[in-house]
C-alpha cells in the first residue's frame, strides 16, 4: 500500500485505506459505507459479501480506536445484521440501534407493494458501538467488569469492605464489583477510593492493585478515558424522525441530486454531540458528500474524511469550503 502524505483535518481524495495510518486516533467514527443495495457506484448489489468487504476497515478502526471511541454504523437493517458478527469479532460492542424514520413522504407512491410483496421501507439504521478496553491478567484478556472483580479478589478482602472503601451502604459491592448484568462503571471518585483502600488494606503480597503497569494504580485522568464518551440530550431517543434531505441542504448539480443517500446534518450532529466534546477527532471513512465533515465543522470538531469517487469528492470539497466561509 502506498503511504499517503500526512495531512490535517479535511476531505482527502482516494481510498481511505491509504489514509487511516496518517489520521490521529478518533473519538468518533461515523461509517456510512456500502449497504449492499447497488444504490451508487461501488455499492455491492447484494449483502452476500458485505461483511467481507468491511473487514479491512474494521481491522484499522480497531487498531486506531481507544476506549473513548464510539462507532456509529449506518446501513440498511439487513446490511447491519450481516456485518454485525464481524463488528463483534473485531472488538466492537453493541450499544444501541437507532432507526431513522424518514416518513411516508420518502415513498411518495413509488413503492409497488404488489410486486415487492412487503410494506414500503422508510427506514435506515444507525447503530452505536463502543470499543471497550481489554484488561490483562495471567495472560488472559478480560472485560473491565471482570478485571475489577478480579483485582478485589486478589486483595483477599471481603467484598463488603468495598462499601466501606466507597463510604456507601451496599452500592460498591452491588454495582462496581458484581458479576451479574447489573454491573456499573465506577465513577472516578469511586475507583480512586477502591484502589486506595485495596492498596492500603489488601494483601501486601499483591500490591499494587488496580494497576495496568505493575507500578501504580490507574491514575484518575486515565480512568476517565477507559470508556466511551456519552452525553444524553433531553428528548432524544432511538427513533429519529426526520424527513429526507431537501431544499437548501440537498446538494445538487444542474438541478439533479448529486448523491441519493445524503444524510441530514441534524442526525449527524445528534450522534457527534452525544459521543464527543469540542476538539475531539472525528473520522468519516466513506465521505460521499462529507456531511459528517460539515456537521463536525459546525460543532467545532476536527474531521478527517475520505472519498474515493471523484465527483463526490469534488462536490464535498466545495461544500466544506462554503461551510468554512459561513463560519
């Protein structure tokens, strides 16, 4: 593979596989790649080999992601179902499926149900995944939940003493050290209390506890970075009712739509705001018209986009330039 020159945020031409290694680690990846519907140049006609198509990208996403990274995977329902096993196999943990309901105007009498033998489809999905950290113990990889419980077990302290450490009646044992599905991520203050207590009162032979480097417990600033960011806005749920892009937002040339699957900026901004802060790096591997780059610009996030089809790339560059002039 030819190494692409290192470039800053913006829209990069050509195959994104030539760019991944030049981009800084992402806090957010928004994937709006092939659906297996044959709906635009380069989109496979069926989902049969869709997972195989995505695998080289999944490898790079997993390699460059951190525990703070959220992946928003856009696709059709069938396309997502086909690719999900590959996503899981490469370390991406399913969080939630969001349904874009485009409304009946998306159909506007263009679905021949007698021929198709199904109800008109007015939805796409945007599925949220996170890249959970792996913790090592005795040569084995484990989840954060298992690691926390394992570290406390190593102290040889009773589990109920975790409540004393966190100065709560029962929450520490029941939430942070439980082995069941009711587990909760310990906030920074709770993690620091658990680590301090374990290292002060635990079996001296096992010190340090709650450490990744064998020298000291994980520092508070590093513990914060051990899970993906998420900010829940009031009134937002997993059904996104938004009409197809139209009017001034729709990119056209000579009166014709440039890209048939242009995403609404409002929906992209919802996902970016939910999973990042200002200044965080956003990736848009399959740019199209680079709506993610536009949304990121509006929100003060540097975005690295790539687009392989020249006419889409050229339209996206013009679009981002216009957005930059608008401020």
